[in-house]
C-alpha cells in the first residue's frame, strides 16, 4: 500500500546508459578531461559534465553548473538567494578544468572563477536522482490499512504546548492526508487556536472561521441535511484550498457521519489498471464553478485544471480535483475525447466508490480533523436534527513549510 514513488538517489544503470546513448553523438572525446578521486569519476564532455559513482552516471549542463555556483559572489548563503545574474552567463560556457578534491567537485571557469560543489549535493539534485525520488513520501490507504495503522490522535493539551507532539501530528498528516486532535474545547475560538498552532488560516467567501448548520444560509448543498458524496472542496478555485479543518460542535439527531477516501490510493489503482484513463484524467483540464446569488452573497468562481495533477519529472501525484457537484460544462475537447473522458472518469469513480476504500468516522464534539484537500476526499451521510459544524481552510504552503521546519519531507 505504499506509494509507488520512493526516494532513491541514483538512476538505474540501464537508465543511465540510455541517457549516455542519447548524448553520445554530441560528445567530443578528443577534448575530454578526466578526473577522479576514490570511486568518483568526472568527465568534461562537449556540453555537459558527467559524474560517475560506481557506474551510475549523472549529467550536469554547464550553464546549470555556473548558475548553481555557491561561491560568495554568486550566492548569498545568509539569505539562501542567488546573487549571480543568470542572464549574464555565456550560454556556451564550459569549464577550463575540473577536479575532485575530497568530497567536492572543483570547476575553474574561463576568466578564473572557481566553483565548488559537494558531491552529495550534486547527487541529490541531479535529474537522474530526482526522477526516481518521491517529493513527498505517503502511505496510501483503504479503510483497513488506515485502521490497522492504529495512529493515535494528538491531544489538545500536549498538542498546544509540545513541539514533538505537533511534529508527530504533521508527520501523520503528511503520510496519510488526515490527522486528528482530540479533547479540543467545543468552541469556534478553541478550533481557531488549534488550527493556528499548525498554520495560517485561508480566508474565503465562507469567512475566516466558519460555523454552519443546515439553514441554507448559503447557496450550497453543504448547508442542508442532505448526504454529500465524496468530493474535494473549492475545486472552483484556480488553486483549491490545501487543508480543510472540521469540528462538529454539536449534533442532536441521527446520521451525519463523515466519509473519507484516499484519492491518491484510488488514482494509483487507476494508473495500474488503466494507464490510458489515468493519462486522460491528468491531461484534460476541466472547469469547476461556484455561482451564488442570494440576498447576502454574490459569487462567481471559476477554477480550471485536470482531475489528477502529476509532477512531470517523476509522475508523482500531487493533486486530485474531484467534485461532481461543482464540475461545470466540459467544452474544451472534441467529442471522441469527451467519450473517452467519461469512461476514464467512470473508472476513477468506481475506484473511489469501492466500499473497502471508505473510511467512515463520526465527528464528535472535541474531535478536530485536518484533511489534505488535495488528496483525501470527504463526504457526509444525511442527518436529522441540529448539527453545527465549524472549521476553516488552511494555506497549504504554510502547513508544508511548518512541516519542513521540523525536518520532515514535505
Ligand atoms: C466548508 N464550507 C461549509 C464552508 C463550505 C462548503 C463549500 C461547498 C462547496 N460545494 C465546495 O465543495 O467547495
Ligand atoms: O457537513 C459535513 O460534514 C461536511 C460538508 C462539506 O462537505 C463541507 O462543508 O465542505
Ligand atoms: Fe465539502
């Protein structure tokens, strides 16, 4: 059930050989310089530097190498910002000499400038390495996997005071896309405090903190007692909200359980079972819309993007945008593509609807849930009686930044 993407710093030999084969005709072997230290060999080829460590070559473009020089005149290590003007690098630049000294690659450029790079830094940032690495490690889950993981929820007191508890919470959140804090006082204020402990609140048309019942105060089905099928929120934003927080402050009635489904687990199943359908879900941009016209609120939001988004260099999923209520007119693809799109969408929907993928939880007063709205879909069962839910959205960048500051990979 682990994500298909793993951290691995080096390319396979075959992959590396393919890369070399592609560049071979452009190499000028006569002018090649060779330098080596211990097991590392580096060669100045015609248009790139090749570093081999135990037979696994990595290629570095010369302009890239000059651009990533970390010398004091090129890079401000106090602010972690580039000082060098990339626009002034000769596009035909090529080092005059290279050497491996200890764990460093040393290049001397025409004009005498010297650049030093640690070999581990180069290995970490080589394309060959990034291609095989996960940007974010995740545990993909169905209901059994999640339940068997027996993750303990954070507790309000320790969560608010202890950084280790916050770090553990963030690690769970990153791996599973959901995380809980228990024993939170049942007020909007305490809910705000618990979210502020994690990050910044993203204000939207629904407010900063929102608190709602089934009173149809807004022109959206969420403000009713009806069931809601699994979906991601704010799919009609150009950048959908990163994190959704819910706290059920009270419920006197029946039903109203929350449904959670790992969208990436379903999408990976689709990728395995039907690669062309997966491709189509990644490639075709669709429109989502939120049109509200009530006495107190006028809104018209439009968000355009594919159902599934993957990073182009490693094909890792980073966002699912799935909301059948808010999906708008499809009018940007020819009719045979429309037919194939519906087939692909049906296949994804079937994965998302498998009962074994459904995690049902009853949100009770005191239990706050954080949901990765780019990954985990939520829904709810129809309910009766008074049910008051409060919560907010969080800015994704700031949550991930908080996690990275704890040394977590996000
Ligand atoms: C969460 N809160 C009740 C404030 C808003 C609900 C937004 C509902 C909308 N259909 C969407 O999916 O984005
Ligand atoms: O009422 C609920 O449990 C959730 C409703 C919903 O999907 C939302 O507010 O985004
Ligand atoms: Fe929702």
